[in-house]
């Protein structure tokens, strides 16, 4: 039988199909004929198809796993907004992390700590347990703050910051939350701050800050005004103003826990209780009522 060199030939012997296939032996060389069973061919084709499909499934699985690793799982939050016994008070920044340092206002790490200490004291006077993530000018990494907040069972977490913007005209209060379980507390704090004379509402917003996102209890972050703004910045120098900020934040926390009208902190302060003393090492530009000269 004559066939073209590269053409395969099918031969049937006892109902089993064979295929004769030329195999080139080398450049310009003659061809060998190999005999391949058609059943084996089909089996080979099937294995090839299956291994391709398996590889596709494997790679899709690997991709899903990689995406799963890259996307952090949502932290489950216990809604303790109306049952909490402990408040974790977090003063933003500290140590080598100064936070906002601007012309008109004091360094953020110092005023954040001052307001946080005042909130802490007011809450303790209201029979709540408190834990501060820092009470001195030290640097606490975010993960350590998260560990502290989550170690307190039946708690809420309140982080105190001041804000910063390149646009000096921006001013006002903002409060952030991540879990819907923290929204009511965030809204209440924001509303209380808006009671202050001349307060500007910049809203309550969801945010992905680590101390909020990783919290297992309701957690909020309060921005007590813009240190980059002349008005907010100069207010932040005032001890009386910082005490008012703390008072509003403490009142909101206590009302969220025990109901409206329960908080007595503001009237006690007005009746002449000594304010929380401050031992910050820095001084203000001029005013005798400012932090740092007492
Ligand atoms: Zn900050």
C-alpha cells in the first residue's frame, strides 16, 4: 500500500481499530510506522481533557483562595451599646507619632490625650469601668490598641482625635464608625458635640480605620475639630474648651448606656469641681487660659 509519508492509515483487525502513523526519524530520513490502538488514543484524549479541566479547576481554586486571603474577613461585633460596663478610651497617636502638628493648634497627640483623660475621669465618676490605651506620651501601635479594645469584655471603644486639612477653612466635628452596631453611639456623640456654641457638623461617616474595623465591640472615632483651622485650632488651646469636649463625649456615652438625662457631669463641673489637671510639657502661644501654663 502506498501512502504519503505523513499520512496516518487506519487498519481494522478483528474489530479492533489500529492506526498506522509515520514518525520522522530525522532530517531527510525515512519514516517509521508506529501502530497505535484507537481505544488507547481515545483514552489518551480523555486523560488529556480531564487533566486540563483539573488544572483549570485547581487554578480557579487557588485564585479564590488568594483573593480570600487578600480580603480580610468582617469582624463579628457584639452589640453591647446598651449593656456595656467598660469603656476603652483611646487617645490617638503618641510618642514618635505626633498626629497633626499645625500652625494654629497644639500637637494632636497632646490634646487628644488631654481630652481622653478628661473623658476617662468623667466616665469613672459615672460608675463605668474605663481602660485607657495610653495615659502618657507613648507610641502604641494600632494592633496593640486593637488588642486592648478587644480584651475588654462587654465594652465599647471611643478613640479621640483632632483633625487636619490642607484647606485651612475646613472646620467642625466628625465622628466615624465601622460596624452598624456602633452607629447609634457615633451619632449620639456627634449630636452632643453639636450642642457646643458655634459647632459645625461635618457628619457621621463609616470608615475603615483599623481600630474600628478590627473591633469586636462597638467602636467609634471622634475628630474633635481641625487643628489646621484658625478657629478650631485656637479653641483646642483652651483647657475649658477641651473640658467641654470631654463632657459632651462622656455625656453621649453615658446616655447611650443608661438613657437620656442620666448624666450629671456638666452640672457638677459647673458647680466648681476642680478640672482635671494637665501636666503637658508644651505651652500655648500667649493665652493665660491655655493648656501648659497651669
Ligand atoms: Zn489623628
